C-alpha cells in the first residue's frame, strides 16, 4: 500500500479513470451489438440508424482517449462496410 500522499492520489485517480473508461467501452460495445442485431434482422433502416449512434459513441470514445484513433476508425469502417452490404 502506498504511503506517500502523491502515490495515494495516483491510485485514486487511476481507479476513477478506469471506471470511466470501462463505462465508455461498455457503451460502445452495446452500440456495436445494436448494429449487429439490425444487420442480422436484415433491417436496413434500423442498421443505418444504429450505425450513426455507434459512430458517434466510438468517435467520442476516441476523442476522450479510451480508444486509439486508428482503432476507432477501424471499428467504424467495419460497421459501415457491414451495413452497406445490406441490400
């Protein structure tokens, strides 16, 4: 256990940031699952709407540093490609 005041603060700050990042990652995963569900159901309109909300969630996560920008871009690209395959 840390004895130094600054080390104790770092532990607290790390815990808070970890919880925040976990929450944001969870929201992104949920948004991606909604897109996948719409694709499975062959519902183009729902898939496009879900894609838009998922893209926003992923971009916000990248801007907050939860995801690297290339990782966020890859996720958005794969989702868009999957939605565009629907006829």
